[in-house]
């Protein structure tokens, strides 16, 4: 089964060999010069990442728009796909968090425009976020590029295969899905994880809290209505 079929059926796919050592090193070098010491990304008061990544670290926008990334995304979303948000995560000994089972329900936009079917609204790190209609989320794909090995020891992502296919889930539906056996997404450094936003996912605190650095790129194949603009498009 190809990774495109995996994404369609299970809501995710692991591509073990994506970036080579040199490309990973360039990404880490670009991130090393960025200070993460404000309210941009915090867990329990500890800095863990960057929300407006594509604007803060230009190298990541180049990477997200590269032929290599598009070659993974376009077979799923089509040639009209474009990157609309980038986030950097680093789970480490001073920011070793857990995440409950959830779907990625919000998108980041440049400013608030009240449009029917969009809401509720929130602000994270000064950026407007809103829950769009399910149809928008169903035409999105997340590409997570791992700059370190991710496995059970350092809090790798866990997913519930197929849970993306039922739309927006309420709390009782999430509880029912949790009876299913989760899959831990083991991804080597340089590997990639593709996932649909509506896929139920979670992560445990790291048992061995070394770095688990991830570039999280979100792509969409749809335009937003009525003057709404993707935040990092």
C-alpha cells in the first residue's frame, strides 16, 4: 500500500527516509539562531517552540515549499496545495509535556473576519485562530519533519488510525474511539509523518527527555471565504 492510500485509509503515514543528514543539519542551524524566550510557545512556563515559524525562520518556508515537500503533499491534496502554517516543537527536559487525545480543529488567520460557519475564535501568541467548517479541515494535510529520532522513550506522537473519517468528534465519540489500540509513530531523524488534522492524536511525556524537535507544516488546497486569509500564506 502506498503512503497516499495509508493517509486515505488510516489518516496518517510515516516516510522513514525524507531529509538527508545535510538537510537536517541546515534546519537545525537555522533554528539555532532563533531565540524562544517569549509567549510564542509555552508549556508550563517553559519555551517549547515557535508558532509563526515560516515568518520567523525563512529557511523553513523555503523547505515547506521545496520540491521534496511538495512531492509528498501534492499526491494527497493536488497541485493547488500551499503551505498555510508552520510550527516548531521541541519536547525536552525543561518542556516535557503530555497532550490528551484531540483533533486539530483550528486554523491560523491574519485577522478576525466574522463568517458564517467559522467559530469559535481564540488568540494564541497574538495570532487569530478559528474553527472552520469540517470541509476545510478535510482538505488539509500536516507534514511533520522530524529532526530527532521520535519513539516511545521521548514522547512520540500516538494516533488512532481511521479516526479522521468521522468528521468533528464530540467528547463521547472521542471516548469511544479511545477503546481502539493506539499506534505510536516511530520516526527516525530526517523522517516525515503525514497526517490529517481530524486524526485523533496524543503524546505522553518523554521517559527519556532528550530533544524531540519537529517542523510542523500545514497545507491546504482550499481558499478561505469572505476576506479571511491564512496567517502564513
